[in-house]
């Protein structure tokens, strides 16, 4: 029903007076381009501190379903954040434009902002803003002189002493070169085996390239380019009786083996046919790495709410916390929460899950958060580190984490199980109760019953009601780690092992495929 | 702008307010907000769109459309303000039956040409692997401009006037007395405004610009609302909307000396109700009367989501999931039986009081109501232009014209058009049955007034109260009462959930309310043999 656009064949071509410095089609900004923006912005101001954070991003996506490419997209965008601090006042403004007019407008808005603040004689405290003005009271009580002195010292160090940063390699040409032609061509061979088997394949390939920059008048000049590629695929029988899934993301497209993953999804679908019902109840479960991630990601990512509700409030360590009383709220710090095999860490230089080493000018470091099943560190920022711990660096909770594994393979877990359920992944996971971190959700895309050391049946999907706290405390076996599909969960990457866990709670059956 | 987007932005404003709890604004320099943003001539913007479309057509597209979007956000607290401006452009094109989509934040003629060509280039690649060419349902070209209904554009009002108005309102709020008595921390009022401009130019001759404006006055409070699904936990913050509107007059004319105080106290009281005596609800199967609000929630999840053609046709199989209705929507027309002749549902573009209502959808179509279910039989779907074509065989079989009803969501410029989730109106019974009449027929049962479902109105696909095929839905009960011998009795404690099996629930529907009982677009319903469980129970 589409019509040729005859009325637009010879349009007027008079140029509107719009100007932008960006070249057409440019995917993301280089270090020099980001610095040039910073210099232009700096030229607009006469005094005070200036911070500029830029994320310029390109995303290329192809989505397919029922064995056909449905949509593709090629999107570029910028995230520009300007923070200023003059005397006791500061502001932060955001936008996506990098032309002179937009930058000038941002500065002008900020100046108005500061003028308003100065008129009321109070400073605008920007949450977690480096160089934030000192806090002189809490809960209406003036802080003691020693506290104020510590704070002033911290602010002085923050203003004059930049942290050293690591330089992980997160940019890969293999990912960046995945243009629309290559992405489209990559899908056909992935879909072909499913098509030949009379099945329906659906999934996506997404590649991202980001240039992250941070500049400040205190001397910060940070830039890190990063790429990320993700691939996931579901294969389903046309009658909706069987389904299989596989997926992963890496910074380097060359580390993804799409054909292998496509075969896994196909194999799972074929093995999911003829599903039978098993009664809900408590089972030993073998959670494949993706299922472990789906269930335990709040723990693995050290979700701040999870930390809080575990009574590990570490308020005395938190600069924006409500309490300076040492020792309060640390009841479960260093306590044995989980099985001793549980270890969770981060490292920006980790070759399997590295991450951008800075956030807002603050450095990310290698940290072990959970060791021997106990929480041994909690995140805090640099201001707190200087002020309270007399250290020069904070512990930033990075966006990529590793849950360390063991040596028992999934096959060995199956072989050593008298009766267990193997789970590929979990879906629609939602939090029911914060205190126990109780979750509900559903198994999906491949669930099997193990009897006497072998998989005997494909089973219908089950609803679970379970807590990751319980799961991580009831581990029977732990396997070798692998990178999982975490791109939709706000993570920059995750490496997770498979687990065999006892007494996992399934509460209902569902007919869903 | 999607509801979700606005809600997210409102939340940002709430956070800002919570971060700056003390305030005492005096005066500020006079600036018009619009002075601080680049002024774009609408002709220039349309010209960029035309150039992008022309580039795509020149590159071989049989159809192309360009969207230029601009978003302005403003949050004003008494100690300062924050603003953000973002804009960008996208081009979507069909070449040889394949789609291509390209977007960037740059508004130049050169970029427009680049994006037009990029979209066409993608479409060419995709067409190689698309055996069935993409076509769009016919629609007449739309031209013109449209603005939200407002007398005074909030973006022409000086910040000084906004701050003065805010200060005046805030000075009358009795929050100090109230918070002292309730041991709650109440933060002062804030003004939040959002303006979005959407320009669409297509190769079929559509050239429209829509401007949506929304402004609201909020108060943030820090004690929060009980979360019935997490009975041991309280949310840490809540937000009260004192007033919302499209134009500045809705704020300026607000009578904060009397009505405002009354409203404020009412709102505050609603969040801090004294504890009500409740009794535990035993798990089991019950005859259940659902109030209109509870019925509306079920309609959104089990009809609204389930009739999304992207889910039915497996396009979201790898992500959100699919639909329990099946996979062939054309065959469902006039055939799929929900199981109860009492169920008749019409999809509407938005509720009558929706401040985000607009003239055209994201494809330049004027939205119309759709009869989705009539006497239990599925009649039609709320579709986009592409989705309507998937129903062509069904329409032909039924002798109906091929058409779209205009349900492409007015989204962000960097998002591909997607189906909007309509508002639903349930047809009442003709016999004037009231809620009390329904309850009167129940010897022993449960009246459910409301469920607790986060994201129901903003992002129901991620409400996650249902499985990935929407077969089984577990709905946490927020407000419920005992029914004994036909009368409403004691309130039940929270912590229970109603389980709905999608293919079964309507078969359990015995009676529905009449027109007088209609609220929230739904009517109350009487269901037999409905399971109520404790969702926190492990196996």
C-alpha cells in the first residue's frame, strides 16, 4: 500500500540555518573530539571548576523472528553532562548536543542556576558530585570540629590529587566493524538449521561502541572507548510445544561463536519436545550459568538494596549515609552468609569482564566483595575513603562482576544426581519480599528431569518462589565459569558458573512454552 | 511521549526534590525558559525531514518517513532548577520490502541525507532475507500542527514567575504540622514540566508537528506507602501530585489558599491512613467479586498485552514472550472465544482525562476506538499500519476493509515505532446491576477492590506478574473485603494473591455490573471458583 513519493522528487533545497560540528554518519567521538568540546566549553566560563562527562554511543541492532529478519537499526546519540562548582554552589546539567550553541546554552542555564543559589545563600549539593561543598551538619546537629577538619582535608585532596587509572582494552575492531551488511549476513546461517528442522528461530544481534570521556579543570583527562556485542536466540516448535535458548555478550565479537550458540538453542528445542508434568516441590536443581545469573544477579552485582536489606548497612562507610556512628548496621559484615565456595569480585582489567575504569572521574579498582561466602567489602566513594579510612581511593562498585567457579561440569552434575531438574534460564523474575530477597519467576526455554544420573524427560515449565540468599547457601557443586547474557540487566558483563543446589522451591506448573 | 517516559521524568524530579530538602527562595533573575533553548524554525525542521525522506527515496526506498523529536524537561525546586534539552532525528525506510532504520542527534541537512541513505542501505540488506515484502495499511496523508490544550504555554513563562508561584503555594502547605504529627518527613513542592515536539514527514505526503506539554506540582514525602507484596517493607519515598495540567494556567489558577490545602490534607491522609482492623484471608478457592479497578488490571494484562500482535506473531519470542491467544491473528478475527458472552471490550486511544492525549499517532493516523471483544469473541486488534497488514486475510474473509486504527505509540525519536497499549473500556450489562447487587448473590466470598501491580500503567510488559505467555498471572491483592451472606464485612490483611489462568478465567465470569457501576473503564465482575494463594509460601 505504499506509494511512490512523486511530490518530493524535486523539493526546495534552501538550507536552513542550522549548524553542527559533527560529521554526518560519525559513530562516536574520539578523545581529541571530546577534548575539543571540553576546551570550547571551558572558553565559555570565567571562573570556578568545570567537569564534563561525555558518552557518545553507536548502536547497531538486527532482530529476527520466525526465521526472518524483521527490523534493524543504526542509532547514534550523545549523553553530555556538565557540572560546575563556583565557591559553594554547584550544578549539573544534561543534554545530547555538542554544537557551540547548545554548549553555550548549557553554561547559561548553569549560570542562572548558580545565581539563584547565591541569592538564597545556600549551596546546591549535587549528589555524589566530586568536589561537593562541605557538609556542616547532619540531622540538624553541627558536626564536631574534628569531623569538619577531616572533611576539609578530603575535599582538598579530591580537588588537587587525581587518581591513577588502569587502561583496560575494551574496544575491538571486530565488533565495531559489524555494520548492517555483516549483521544481516550473519543471521542467515544461524537461522538455517532451525528452518531445515521445521522450527522457528527468533533473536537479535546487537553491537555497541561507546566513547566515554571525563575532563575537569582539576586536571582530569580521561577517555576510554568500548565496544560490546551481544547475540541471543530462541528456537521454538511451530506448535508451541518446545523451546530452546542460547545467548551471550562480549566486548569482542570474535569471542562469540554464533553458530555454536544457534546449535545449542536448536538442540535444546529438539530435546524439549514431549514435555511431561512433574509435581511442584523442592528439588535439587542444576542451574546453567544463565539461570544462575537470572536468579542471583542482585547478589552478584552487589545491588545496593540487597546489601541494605542484608543488614549490611555499612552506614559508617557511606559518605551520604545517615549515621556516623561506627559499627552500626554491620551485623552481618564478615559473617558466613553463603557456601564457602562463593566468591564474587570485580577487576577493570579482567580479560573476561573488564569495564571502563572510571565513573565521574573516580577510579574503579579490583575488589573482592564476597569471599569464602562472606561479604568482606562494600562500596564507598573516594571522599569517604579519605575522610574516614585515611586511604586515597574509594571502592567503586563496577558494572561488571565475576562469580568465581569450580571444576564440576554440568554433565558431571547431572551424572552425580539421583533426581534433579536442569534449568536453562529464568524469566519474569520479580522480587516478592525484600527482607528475605524472595523472588518469583518461571523456568524457560529448556527444563529437564534428571533421574539416576541421566536426563530422562523434558518437563513443563515451573514457577519458582526462591531466594538467591538460600540458593547460594545451599550449593552442592559449582562448575567452570562462563560469560553470560547480561546486556539487558544494566551490567557491563558478567562471568558466572553453573550451580547444583539442593532444596530449590518450585511452587506451581505453567503451560507456557 | 509515552506515559512511561513522563513517569520516569517525574521520578527524576522527585529525586531532585528529595536531594534538596531545605528551601527558602526569594527571587531570581528574569529568564524565559525558551531563551535558554535553541530556537528552531518549524519550517527548517520540516525541511530537514523532507530532505531525509527524499534521500531515502532517491536511494531506492518505496516508502520513507522521518521523525524529528525534541524534548525539554524542567524541574524547579525552591532552591534551584534543572533543565535538559535533547533532540534528534530518525529515518525509517522500506526498500524491496525490507525495513531500515537510522537515527542520530544531529539536525543538519547533511545528516538528514546521510540517515536517509543509511536507512535505505539497511533495508536493502534486510530485504535479501525477507521473503515476504513489508507493506503498510493505507492511510490518508496528514498535514498540520497540533498542540496540547493550553492557554499559556509553560515554556513562555519566566522562571521568576514559576518560582514565585511555587514559593507562594509552598508557603501555604501545612506540611510542617502534618509531618510532625505523622512523624514523616515532607519535602517541599516542586514544579516539573515536560515538553515534547514530534515532527513526522513521510513520502506519502504526511507532514505534521505535534507539541505535547505537561506541567505538574508535586510534593514528595519520605515515609512511603505500604507495599502489600512486601509486607515487611515500606517504600522510602512517595510523591503527591497536587495538580497536573497542560498549560501554565493549571498551576497559576490553582487556588492554593483554600482548595489546595484541603486537597493536600486529603492526599496526605490517603497515604497515612490509620491502621484498619483486618483479618487474615485463608488460602483456597473463592467466589470473587472484582471491583472496577481490579477488573481493569486484568483487562490490561490478559486482554491488552495478549492482543499485542508483536507478541502473538512471535516477534518478541526471544525477549518479553508471546501470547496465550495463539500465533495466527488473522484466523482469530471473529473466531477466538474468550469463554464468556458477558465480556465485551473496546480499545480506546486514551482515557478521556488523559493529559497526554494527542491528535495523530506516530504514523500520522488519527486514532479511533476498536471493538476488540464482543460477547466473548475476539473481533479486532488495535494495530499499527504494518500490523494491520497481518490481518489482511482475516479482514477479507469477514468482508471488512483493511485499515489501521492508529495505535503506533508516540515514542522517542531514536526508537522504532511500536504499538501503543490502548486504554480499555468494558461494556456494562444492560440490567443496571450494581456492585452491591453482585455481592448480594454471594454467600461467602471475597471482594477485591484493587491489586498491587507496579508498572501496570507505565510499562505493563514489565509488570512481571504474569508468565512469558500470559497463561498464568499471579496478582497480589492490595485491598479486599470479606463477603458474608451477600454483604461486605471485615477487611482482609494483605499478603495474598489471586491466580488467574488466562484460558480459564473468563469461563468463571458469572455476572458483571451495569453502567452505573462503571469506573476506570471497567465494570465489576463476579467470578466463581477463583484460587487465592500466599505468594510468599515456598514449596
